[in-house]
């Protein structure tokens, strides 16, 4: 039996070499590729999700697919600006409950008591501080949006 050497043509290009980086293993055509392993595969065989995990080791190891062109939406013809204003909500007040310097009622802007029971002074002050940070958004017609 005589051995002969086969010559590779341009149509039968050799598979490019790749190196697997990162953790975990990659399943490719029934093979398990471990981290740091060098393997042969055509670029089409490597799925897009794993292309960040392989680096080329030979000159013909190049991914040829290109990203589709991005379509830019046309600019609007007329830009309408809205005018909004911020107004601080009417605040809460606190009123001493009876003669005790420790207990207070919290009142809304109309003067109605909003706490079921009298609360300690520190709790009433905390409620007033939280209320100071609340604003209403008013549109151009003077209506509250929120």
C-alpha cells in the first residue's frame, strides 16, 4: 500500500485555531472545550453568545458577520415645550395637646387633626420635616398634575 500526500485547495481551507478564555466550558460540535484549551473550528460554528469567550490563534480566525446598519429616526419637525412649575404643598402644623409639653396633635393646612392619637414631640417634628419636602407639579393652565 502506498501513501500519498493530500494537497489542500483554496476551497478546503484549514479550520482556524481558537483559544477558549474565561471560566466554564464550551460545547462545540459534540466536544467539550475547557478554559485555556486551543481548538479548531470554523467561525460559523461558534455561536454568537460565546464569541466573547474565544480569541483567535491563527491568521484566518476572523468572524465575518457584520452588525446590521442602525436606522436613525428622523428628528421631529416641531418641538413643543411644556411649562411646569413646582409649588410646595401647604404644610402641616403641630399643636400642644392639653398642658403636657410632651404630647402634640398634627394638623393639616385646613386645621384638621390628622393623627388618631396625640404623638410625642419628636414624632410630630419628624412628620413636619417629611412634609416640607413634598411639592406639587403645576402645568401651564394652573392644574396640579400629581
